[in-house]
C-alpha cells in the first residue's frame, strides 16, 4: 500500500482552533459558511459570464481574455489535481479524528492542495485581465472561499495557501500569454462560426 502524508504536523493546531471556533459559533453562521463553501464556486462562473458579456462590447480583442477565463480555471484545476496525486495528503478530519461541519471525505480524496481554493484563485486572477473591478470582487470571494474550506473542516490552512498559489500563478501566467496574443486569437476566432462569442449582436 502506498504511504500517505499526514499534514497535521504542519498546522494541525491551527486547523483545530478554527474547527473549534466553528463548533462554538452561531448555527446561522455555520450554515452560511457551509452554503458558500459548497456552492460558492458558482459565483465565479457568474462573474466570468458578466465579464464576457461586457467585454464583447469593447471589441473582439478585449473579449478574448474573458473567453479564456474558463479554460484557465480548468488548467489550474488540472495542475492542482496532479499535485494532489503526488503529495497524497490525508484529509485533516481523517488524521485528527474530529467532527466537522462538512461530511468527512472518504480515504483517497486527498487534501493538498485545495481544489476549491485553486479554482477560485485562478478565476479571480484571470478576471483581473478582464476587469479590475470584477477581479477585485473575485479576489475577495476567493479568500472567503479558501477560509470557508478550513472552517467547514475540509482542509488544513496550508492546503488553501497552496491552492491559492497554484490557482493565482496559473491564472496570471496563462492570461499574460493570452493578452499578448489577443489580437491574433481574435482574428482567428472571428473568422469562423465562433464569431458571436467575441462580437456583440
């Protein structure tokens, strides 16, 4: 059997402090955080749709980065998932045997890095290239998502830090490339059937 990594030695005490705080917090707050932790990624999809809709009116070259946001998020998720398989860190609720707000995942559902944090950070970083306002909103939402994953007991703090790093770096690097080649990509896309994706009616 392949060995797994126990991350509790890194910041297990900090994780337990947050979990205990959640256990002694008002029920409505726990419900709100759990709701955000579970469904909050849909908010980033909404921000992406808004960014794309607005960018199309600024011209094809401006719309290319907006159209690239979902692809960037997928790449960040892939990179994060590969790291999970390499590190193979057990979930904190398994290693520390604590009761948490979110159901403890089954063994083999690795903890490091956090997929939720990576996806949120990638979306926020990518949206900065579409709209600074949307990117700023996304950054705040990404931080809230990351913190919520510790609050509900799904991840150690170092899991979300790593997830944010993976997502943000992926988003910044890929969107820099996309922005540099936006004119070329816009010409290619608008020459075919995908033209409506970049040009407002």
